[in-house]
C-alpha cells in the first residue's frame, strides 16, 4: 500500500506495516471502527492536505481555493442526497467537535440540555460531568429502565416537561436497540426544545434503511463519518435551513480554523460509495451479522444487555461469569479478538474495570464475513471468555482466529 515511504522513512513504514498486519489478522470488533476503501485512503493522502481554506465554498479567506470549493461542494451535495438534509456542514474534525459546535451555535453557556447518560449507553459529549458539554451547560440525563434495559420514553417525557431543556440530544454509543427518533422529536416539541440527534454509530444503517432515520423531522443531526458509514475519521452536521447560518459560524470561525480538505475529499468519496445500491446490502448484512452473533453468544451462555440487538453492536454482561470487562478485553486481545470493556446499565463496577464488553460487526462485515462466520466468531469469544486466564487456551483461539482471517483479507 505504501512504496515511497519505505525508502524515505523505514522506521515509520515498519510501524504502519505492523499495524496493517495486525488489522488483517485480528477480529476487529470494536463497533465504532471500520475499514475504509483504498479510494478513501487515496483521497486522504491527496494534495488537498497542502491547502489552507478557511471559510466556506466561494467565501474563503485565502486564494487558490477553486478546486477546494468543488470537492467540498461535492461532499455537501452527496450528503444531502444520502440523508435528505436541508443544510450540511462537512468541516467538523470529528463527532465530538460537531456536537460542541451545535451547542455553541444554539445555546448560551449555562443553558439546560437533556442527553442520554453515559453510564446507560450515551456519549461523553451528551452531558457527562467530566466533558466540556457537562461543564459548560446544565445537563439533565435520561436513560434506560431497569426492567428491560431499553430507553424509557415515558420517563424521558416526564423529565423533559419538568425541566424544559432547550435541546434534547438523542443517540448512543453503547445501546443495541433501535432508537425512536420520531418519538423523541415529539417529546422535544411538547416541551419547546430543539431536537438534536447524534447518529455517529448508526449513520450507515440509516442509509441502508435498517434503522429509523431522524429525517425529515429532527432539527439538527450530527454524525461521524468513520463508523458504519465506512469513511474517513471526521464529522458532519446536518440541519434545517433555519439553523444553518448559526451552525456554520460556530464551526468557523467559532471553534475551528482551516478545514481538513483532504479529509473532506475522502468524505466525498465515502458518500459516493454509500450512494451505490451495494451499500444498502452491506448495511443490512451488518445487522444480520450482529443478530447471528447475538444468537451464538447467547447459545454459549453469555447474557446480552436488552437480550439482543437491532443494530451493529452488542453489549455483553459478564457480571455472573467471574471475569470483569477489563479482564475479558485483555484475554480476548491475547486471542486476537479486539473488543472494548464497557459499563452495563446500573453497573456496580467502575468505568475503568466495568462489568461488560462492547462488540460489533462493521469491520467483519466489511471483510466479507456473513452469518456462518458469526457463529464461529461467537464460539471463539465464548471459549476465550470462559477460560480468560488460560494462556494456552487463548493461544489456541488466536491460532483459530488467524486461520479464519486468511480467507477474509481486505487490503492486498
């Protein structure tokens, strides 16, 4: 994949090759990760990395941006076509800056906002106390019910009507069920709030038609481009036209300087790929694989939070297995299965050593694996978690993983 670098900087080249080897020989199951196509990689490494382009198309502060304008407009127009958005800003560096830009545009510091609790599946930028969002604004949190571990919309409505937030943020990072964006928008309307949806994890599933879309009713939508959308690491904001000017000003000059136009070029390529019919097939397969994996894990005796999945991820509760999420993550790493430790709802353990692990199917689906492989992957996970401190057994699982991966190489 890299030729010139090998001679120019063999030290960095070596590390990149090691990372390539790692990616192709592990089961990468962190649900927020994916593998981009080689055209996306090529755009990321293009000459647009050389160009400063503060401002927006046809309104730049520097000269020489005629082609920068074209590529950014391609990205904007493709995003509008993908999602049916009225206004699009493709300049946010990632998902967290995109969320912060929306708050900065539409709120005053200290205003009240409502978001999903991180401990119950939400995101840091949805109001956690250690994050800028939770320090700059007064967040009230909603979550899931103890009975079924699903979002409690009735409780959300009661809290929203009592607290009267200016924005209600929906979206999650560790929630395996479909989110009812329409109902949340209706709750926002009832209490006079703006509805904001963070679809970072599920953008690709929305494009594929396997998850409810927040369009056309939700007023502001943010996303990353590097998860199920299978693009470069970056962010995007989509909104009703009435909020476009304020959000654009918040992104630049409010919070960011020159946009990363090489990444925006790669976003344009990613959006072009997502517009093709085969992307819908791909998105549907992600969910099919997640459901097949869920079945395999449950058959092996592992409990899934909410009892299953509607999307690309699963949250496994290990609290009755004699192993913590941290210990399971380390053990699975030794077996070449990459997951992340994660809190489960109402977890009694601490965030750095929680009771669960989070895993997903986007990368395995990108590599071409289907339901039959998910059955095998589930078996290997159950085996590794069941004997997490048996080094010899973990080595045997690692060998099986490497053998499975041989048939599903992606970068050649």
